[in-house]
């Protein structure tokens, strides 16, 4: 999906593509958006969505550390896509 933004408007077809290749869970490490549009699009594509922001400038470090067990569990289960802005 390099060069594409799955959270962008009109990109629902990308979510269907990743689902069709076996992805079951979207792990979004970005700081949460102001809307729930992406969350809804992921659910409509039949995927599970988790937002676990890791931006220490906008997220309390204790919250980041607290989310690590869930992140590791999701990764251990496989079938995931991680979204992050670099």
C-alpha cells in the first residue's frame, strides 16, 4: 500500500484489498483523528480497529506504556496491518 493512505477519503477499496489478503486487524499508532470516519470505514470493511497512539508529544507516556500489552497481544495473534505516520 506504499504511497496510499488507507484513512483518506475514497480509500475504502484499500481496506477491502488488505482484508482480502488475510488482514483481520488494523492497528493505528497515529494520534487519534478528530472524527470516527476511519474507524467506521474499517468496521464496514469487516476489520477490527485499534487506535494505540504512540506520539509522546500528544499522548501521555503512561498511556503509551499501558497500551503495550494489547499491542503485543494483537501482534502475536497475527493478521494485522500497522498504520503509522513517519
